[in-house]
C-alpha cells in the first residue's frame, strides 16, 4: 500500500509515496484536507460546511461540501471515513504528517552523556521538518474561521520551532559543539530576529570558535535590529558581554606543561571530566586519589581538550602547588601562571581584581600541600564568577562548592584469563611504556598472563604500571610478576625529571604518611589487618576507628568506600600500611588477635543460618568476608586460640562446601592438622579439634575423588570425636565414611554408615544432618536399583530440607529426585526438579551445586537432544574442573564420551573416555566403572 505524505510546515505538499497528488478542485478542498488531518478527530459535516462556506446558504454550503468530499474520496479514497453525519481522517492507513512528527519535540529531554549524541540527532531530525510557517503562502477566500484557525496553528508551530532551536543551541553549546550551535543560533534569529538572548549566545559562540570580529559585528547587528524593530537599546548584560569580548586578549592564556609521553586510556573518566568542565554549575572540580593514580595527567588532558573547544574565552592556566611550603607562596605561583605582575601590597586582592571579569579555567595541581587554608580559593570563586577551578589533590577540599571526582586505578584484567587482554587500559599503558623502555617489546601469548598479573598486583595504578614497565629491558614479564608478588620495592625509578615523591611507590605512600596526624596513622596501619575490606562495625571493634576517622582517610584517598558503605584500600597502600603495622610487634599482635576474635564471632553468628532459614543471606555475608575469615582462622592457629578455632570450624567448613572450594579446604585442614600433630603434648581440647580437622579434610579429599585418603583420615579422626562424646561430629564422620565406601564401590558398608549417621542426626534433632543423610541413602538406593526406597529417602529428606528452609540441601535432593525420574524415563518431571534446583543455585550464589545441576540437565537432554546435552556438558566440565570435583567429573567425562559418539565425533569420544579411564584409576573408582569405560572404548567405531 502507498504511503500518503503530508507536509504543512512551509508550502502545502501532498504526495502518495514520491508522486505529488493533483486534481484538487479548489483551495477549499485542500483546506478541508488540512483541517481533517491536523484536528485528528471526527468532524460534523454541518460544521465543516460552515467553516469553509459560511458565507453561503445552508443548502449551497452542504452542496459544496459534498463536491469537496467526493473530490477527496476520488483522490485519497482509503484515507477518509465519510458517513452521513461525520468525516474523519483514518489514522490506521499508512501516512506521514510533518506536524505530527514535529509535535514530538515537546516530549524531548536531554539524555546522559553516553547517549546524548543519538538523542540530539533525533531532535535535529525533527527540527529539520520545519521548512517555514504553517501553510506558508496558502490562502482561502471567504473562510474567515478557517483563516483564524490557520493563524493559531502558525503561532503554535512557530513557538515550538523557537523552543527547539533554542534547545539545540543551548545543549550543543553546553557540550562544546560550538560550530553546530552557531547554525541553530542563526536559524533561531531568522525566526525571531529581535531575540536578544540568541544574539548574545551567538556572540559568545563566535568568540569561542575564534571568530572575534564576527562576535563584535553580531552585537552591532543586534543593536540595529532592536532599534529598528522596537526603538530600544540592548540590555546591559549584552553590552557587558560586548565590552568583555572587545577587551579580551586576542590570544587567550595557555600554559599547560607539554607532555612527553602518550596519554593512554581513561576514556570514560575523560568524558566525565570534560562534561563537568563544560557544566556551568560545576565551579570547583576536585580529582582525588592516591599518589600515582594519574590525577595530574587526566587533568591536563581534559584541560587541553576543553581549551581546544574554545570553552574558556580567556584561556586555561596551570598552577603547580607541589613545591609550596607555605600558603603565602600561593599568590606568587598564581601571578606567574597568569602572567600578572604584582605589587607588594595585597597580592591576592590584585589577583582577584584581575580575574573578576575573566572566563578562565585554572588547574591547581597537588592542592594537598596548601589544603590547610582554602579561604583564598573561596574568595576567588566568590568574586570571579566565570573562573572555574580544576583541582588535583590526594584529599578532598571539603568545600560546599566542590564537585569531587575520585579516581581509582585503570581497568585491568585478571591474571587467570588472557582473553581480550589488549583491550584493558592497564595493559595498553604497560605495553606503551614498555616499548618506550625497550622498542622491540611486544605483547604476545608468552607474556600476556604475566603482564595481566603485574597489572592485577598494582590494581591498575598507573604509576605502578609505568614503574614496572620500565624494567622490561632487564626483567622478563614473568620475573617482574614474581618480584611484585614478593613486594613493591622494585617499583622505583632513577629518572631525573620525576618528582621525588613519585620516584617509587614507597615514596608515594611515605609522602601521604607524613601528612597524617598521629591518630590517622594509628588507625590506618591497624586497618591493614583486614583482608578484602571491612565494615564500620569491624573497624570500630578492631582498629578503634570511628566513622569520622574512616571518612578522613577516605577523603585523603587512603581508604575507599563503596555504595554499600563497605571500606577498603588499594592493594599497594595496604602493603605499605601493613609494613607500618608490623614495625610494632605488640600492636600488630593485638590487632591480629582482635581481628581473629571478631571474625570468629561473626562466623559463629552465621552458622545456624547457613544450615536453615536464611542460608542464602548467611552465605552471601560469609562470602563477602571470606578473606577476613580465612585470615582470622590462620591467626587463631598461630596463637592456638582454641575458642576462636572452634568458632570458625563449622561455618568455614560449610561455606567452603557450598562454594566448591575443595582444594582450598583440603589444604587448610591439612595445615591446621599439622599444627596439632606437631604439639609435644595434646590437651583433650586439642584432640577434639584434631578429630574435627581430620574428618573435614577427609570430606574435602572425597570431593577431590581421593576415596581411600578420605577413609584413612576419617577413621583416624572418629576416635577423638567419640572420646569427646561429640554426637554431631560423630554423625558427620559416619556420613563421610559412608561416602568414602560408596566411592570405593563398597555399597553395603556405605549403607550401614549412612543409616547410622541418619539415626544419630535424628537423635540430636539436626534437620541439616537428617536431610544430608537421607539424600545419601536415596542416592545409594538408586544405585542399587531400589527405586521405591530411593524415592522414599529423597522425599523424606526434601521434607526436612523444605521445613527448615535449607536451600543448599533442597537443591541437592531435587537433583537426585531428577536423576531418579530420568531412570524411570519421566523426563518432564526431571526437568521440573532441575529447574527449581538451578533457581536455588542462582539465587544463593552457589556455583558448585549449579554445576552439578548442569551435569544432570545434560543427562536429561541426552535422551532426546544430544546436541544440546553435549553443549551443556562441555560447559559443566570446565566448572567442575575449576572446583576440582573429580568424582562428578568422572561421570561427566563418561557422558561426554557417549554424547560425542552419538554426534559421530569419534576421536573426541575416545579422548573423553581415555580421560575418564585415567581419572577413574587415579581416584580408585569401583571396578564396574572401569569396566563400563573399557567397554565403551572397545566398541567405538574407527575414527
């Protein structure tokens, strides 16, 4: 179907697709078309007759309307709904109406910077529809009511065009797009030549683009128009701007120091800072951050960019405050940067008078040196309203006018993944500076991960990266990473043109250290006892730090706080503060002890929730503090603080199990076990703890597929627990023994241990334990082929888990019910169980149970969609490998071998099955599992 195109802004145009519509009997027919289209509602025939033929009798008017409608219907049949009483333009037909599109201007709002260009382009497209006033040059005789309506429409669309042009002029100018803004300012003055604000803006736009003569001429144009049209002179504000432009220097002041190295990265921060510099409300912008984070370099880059735009009529000046020892040296530094000679009396007053009428950007670098006295800055801002200050400082100024912009390190990759490594700012900076030190240096597969590690260890701190990169002529990237893992002393330079405070990372932090009060130093070094951040409550309990202390350190860029009010510090700052703490052995010991006791209590407080209602919240809380919990656990062992050790024992075990941290858990418990076994004499408490350690290490070994080792460790630990009469721990041990025997293929022994464990858990009323034991009994019954017993065990376990809101156990039970449903070929039920288990895993943040669920999902899809099953299984394999869960990996490798065979990928099938055979022998899998793998290999067709 053709599209009807109607253009009323400017001369009247009617076309079907690109073909003009002709054949209108008269202008009144065209007027009827316009009125029906624009009013967009049914119109009474009687009213239309009066509107256009009101000077005639009713009969003649209606006759003329009938002829006009017949003419419209003939030319544009599908577009009108004509009845005996009404006429309406059909909106459901294909059409374009310029005034309808133009009216959307009223809904336009400026978008944030990242989407501004697309937003402004949309507005420009709408404005381009305004080719002139509504129905320009169109006239209908003897229809005064219609002509009055046209005048109203003209005023409406004209006013909207003025608003749109004014908006474009303002928004584009605010973002430094002065040349385009000039175009819309001129168009605005074409619409309303007497609009003085537009003349004033055009003068400024000309001046900002270096067209000083055009700016002055525009004032004369404005003056002549106002005299001719209104008999008045320009407003005082316009005359002031004219005088300022006439008096302004032809060459604005510019003294930014020349940069000798390439600026790398920071695109987001640069755009954000440029936006602030162009924002008239942001008079004082403070870039804050630790030394070496790149504050000065970013400030210079942004200042140069806005200077090139012409944003500051009187220029951009740079004032270094780095070497100022006293505030009375500020005036000489300012005067030198401004090129302003001073007399002896009241130098700051002279500078204020000079700046009063200036439009200038002043960059004040290293403001922390003079931060004790900010009165002169406030005074300048008060009396020089068009001067903007961009400040770099290691601490906030804490002034009401301040717009702080904290800087952190540049984006860096994790050392465990080299994918897209060259896209990270930290890597780009390292490579650029490394090539400066050694021109032959290149980024390649051999050094990608070590470079990522260097960037990770420096946490993207630009100075740290630059100092490290400078060593590539003497160290390989691998050697650099190893040196940084030992400490940051290698991050130093002997370059003569580097400020003393930045010759090394140690010098950077020593400079900040010297500027702290004694209390701030004490708090900062004690905060170094934390790992992975801290809360206000923890800081108060451990470091005696008040919220004011924390905010003071954050203001000085030595601590940082996120949106959730959690504090932390840069890794290199943390190393420095820890060194300071370790210099006082007594203070260090007290801080570590307080830290260990605090997080022992924290872990113990979440133990109950981990095993019942609230386990997801508890898991999230302990996951966030896991680094502190692990550090506290280590400190408790260093002092053999048995109370804290016992408090950590169970919650740490549960969280490691939930997170799938099996290798870490095995190592932690083995190390702790070694501490107890090395004791020359063991107390009853030590023996009890040893039993707990042995069985927990045994479970982690089971998860890693070391079934015989599990059996050995748990059998060693059980007597200690029986001696202590710790029924909960004994039930654990029995459960783990059952798992070990199962892994070895001893199903009868396994069932005996699982049943004994369940009975003990039932006796002590542990829903957590009962659900776990029933889950294992259900799996065992399933393997033995007793599906009725398996169903009963699993459903009973699910009742325990759901009643106590134990989501972790619920997910495991759902997985095993799904596998039972698969055995019975009820795949729909299996998918339902696994869907719920996946939802739990995602909601609780438990990646290990999520991976196991994916394994089982692959088994479900293997029956009717092997391609999808293969894809899911491959993804799950990498997850299980990360966890070191070799027991589940074995079953998955066998499944992948079978799926690859179905996909006719015989060489892949053979590879998976041979991996499975090797793994089965390593972990001591049952003989029937090895037989199954051997049979699958023997029956593979030739590849």
